[in-house]
């Protein structure tokens, strides 16, 4: 408050002095006393510079809350504006505004922080007069088979493009057989686009693998293997394509393991590939290796149990299932299998 009381009068005095200097310079002698006319040009210039400095300080004080930032740069900007504008005219205005723009640009370079707000409370019941919709608990594939609302099914099929390929593949395959031609067409187009994108990504990664070495190359081979596994969910219905995709995925997984023998994911994926190929002995070995390298037994043992079951080694199957965590064994539908065999 005190600064404002001092700053406003001083600014008014500075303006009055500048007005007097302007009158002297333009020859308005009839408005000033005779003593003012004898002041030299050097003295007028010195007074002008001093008054410009006082005015800059006063304006800086008055605008301290409105213009945050470096006060020294603000005072310098105001001082230069007051000193040079009377002499340079338009050029002085341009230079002053350019300097001010540079200052403003630097001043606004600040960190932006997230501000978290609570979610709005939802009503516990539907508003009066609004019908309460019935929850459809059926799966998407079941809806495609039995629901007659073609428009709703079409929108759901289109929305499945945001789902991962391994999960959306069965949905789109089911939609291809739908009785509605529009749904069949969009499902076929989406399947074709997903297959094309995966093939392009595999080609890109193969070119990148040829330029890489060591751990980076192992990770690239694992990515290619994952892409072949994704393609298997989309094109695995054809026996020839299925065999070729599994063979390619196996080669990529083995290449990843050759470059990095401790890759848990590579051993686990190789076990899944062997299981799909029906090579249960190699599959169990790959899963056991993944478990030795640190993968949770609750994730690995169900796959080993499947391989052992195919080999009809029921004694080992019971032993494997009995070693699972009790909480995992109680989780349906796996609990029914454990209850029967263990």
C-alpha cells in the first residue's frame, strides 16, 4: 500500500517534468518561466534519463502483482522505452515492443503441473421417468450369434478395432459368418487390415534385426515371434497357414533364446508354440525352463499340466496341480479341474 502511495505521486511528477521538457524542445516559451529556457541540451537529456528511470521504477512497483517475473528486466524494458521513444519515434516503439515480446516469451516458460480433481458423484438410482436398461451379460460372440439388433452389433464390431489382435480375432471371425451383410463386410475388412499391418510390422522388424546385434537383436526376434503368434489367432483356421506360422514363430523364439538364453518370455512363448504343434515333451521342458528363470509357477504349471495331460501322465498331473497355491486352485473354472485331478 505504501509503495502505491509513493509510486503514483512520483509518476505524476515524472510525467509533469517530461511534459515540460517536451514544451522546451518544441519552443513553447510562453508557457514556461525564463529560467527554464536557459537550461542546456545536455542538462535536459540528463533530466530526461533520470525521469525515465524514476518512471520505470514507479511503474514496476505499481504493476508488481500484474506482471510477475524478473523485476530487473521489467525495469530495464520500461527505462529503455521511456528514454528512446521520444528520439526514435516509431522505431523506438518497435524496438521496445520486440524487447517486451522476448521478455514475455521467456517468462511463460514454466512447468505445467497436473491438477487432480475428484470424480463427480453418480446417482444411486436412475432419474424418475427414465427406463432402467437391462444388463446384457452375454459374451460378444454369443451376441453375434443370437442378437437381432444389427445396428448395435455393427457398432460393437467397429469398436473392436481398439482391442488387441489376439482378443479381437475370434470376435471378427464370428462376425464374418453373421447373417447381416454389412457386419460381414466390415469384419472382413478389419481382419484383412489387421493381417496386413502385422505382416508389414514383421517385415520392418526383420530388416531392423539384420542391422542389430546382441541383446537388442534378441528382443527384436521376440517381437517378431509375438507378431507371428498374433497372426496365428487371425489365420490359424487354415491348416497350411497354421503350420507355417507356427514354424516361423518357433524359428524366431529359438533365435531370441540363442542370443539371450535367460529370456523368460522367449522360453514361455516357445513352450506355447510347442504346445500348439503337439510337441508336448519340448513344451514341458520350455515351460520348466521359464519357471527356473523366474516366472511364477502359478502361471507356468497350468501349461505344463496341459502338456502332461496330453501325454496321459496322470500321476505327474496330480502332483503338479497339488503344488499350486490354494488361492489359485480355488479360482473357477480351474477349481473344477483341480478338484477332479488333485
